[in-house]
């Protein structure tokens, strides 16, 4: 199936029985890409699946277009028809490996869902807090709430201050749940006592750690391929940062953020 899709110049990624196909295009080419090329791609996938006695579930097929708000305004099509009764409308939000991704990649919907689930868990833990020691409570909060906060948190690099503030509220709620403070109590140095970095610094630490692993053979090959040493300049440890002609989503990609953060680290590290 991968060869069938790649022949039509689409990118494809798969995890278990879920697969994603991607293609970048300009709004002026939307008619050709979204009607002709995408339809041909789906027909090729269906033909491959049919040869192996499989069937694609049209009801679970979703299509989303990512782009800046000004670009999305130029998209006039609302869906795609794949022949017969198989029609798929474009949606504004999709769930990808547990992350709610919206068309503008603001991640507002994901933060709202994350905040709701995390505070629901913290409220339930508050009911049994008197049965647990602080060490036990910290272990439970770390495994049930903080782990959700750290999941794919590299996506929040470059996010708006509003999104980061909402994430910080979740971490503050975790700290107060462990220390026994109430909603409007000041945290003081509780984050330092718990050895927790603030959310913004946790994101930077996560990306810097992934960059270090990619440069030292501790990461998957698809991450290692994103880093190349520069042979110019005074320091041999500098990593090439890809050039981007315009600012946009590309500034938040790991291929740009990783080298930029690694180059900013002191030589003593």
C-alpha cells in the first residue's frame, strides 16, 4: 500500500491499523489535488485492500486541511466525493495519537480536553488524599496527570501564551494536590521542592533531550537524519538550522527547533 500511495506523490504514515496520507498544495491547486489526485489515491488504496480481502471504512475516514487562517479562507471546497455514496466532509479537528489537532494548529481544543480530564482526576484524588502519604500521592499524580501533561508536549513549543498558561494551571493544580494547598493558595517554591520545571521549561528540556539523543545515536533514525554538523564557524559542534524563507508552521518543526536549541546550549554541557 505504501508504494501505491507514494507513486501518486503522497506521503503516508502508519501506526497499527491507522494510516495517514499527506500532501501539501497551494489554494490555487485545490481543485486538482482534492478532487482528482486525492480520489485517485483513495481508489488505489481500495484496490490494494480489495486484493488482500480487506475493506476501507469510509465512515471513519477523516480529512483535514492545515494552514494559516488567511490561507484556509481561500479553500472553497467542503468535502470530497469518492464515487457513489462515499463522501467525506472536511473537519476542523482530528485526534492523532491522543492529540486533538485543529486546522490552524493552535491546539486550543486539545488543551481544553486535557484540562478537563486532568482536573477531573485531581478532584477524585482529593477525596482519598487523607488515606495517602505525600510520597504516595506524588507517585500517583505523576503517573496519572503529569504524564498526560508531558505527552507530546514538544508540540506546544511556539504555542500562544494563552495555551501555555492553561497548561501551567494544570501543573499548579498537581502541585497543590500533593502539598494540600487550596485553589487560591500561592505555590511559593513548591515546584522547586517537587523538582518540577515550569511547563515552558519542561517543553524546552524535552526538545533539547531529544536533540541530544538524536546526535548520540540514542534516537530513531528518522530523528537522527534531521541533524547535520556544520563544518564552518569557530565551534565544530554547531548543527545546521534549516533555512525558512517565511515564518510559519515550519518554525515549530523539530528539524528547526532541535538544532536551534542544541546550538544555544553552553559548550560545557
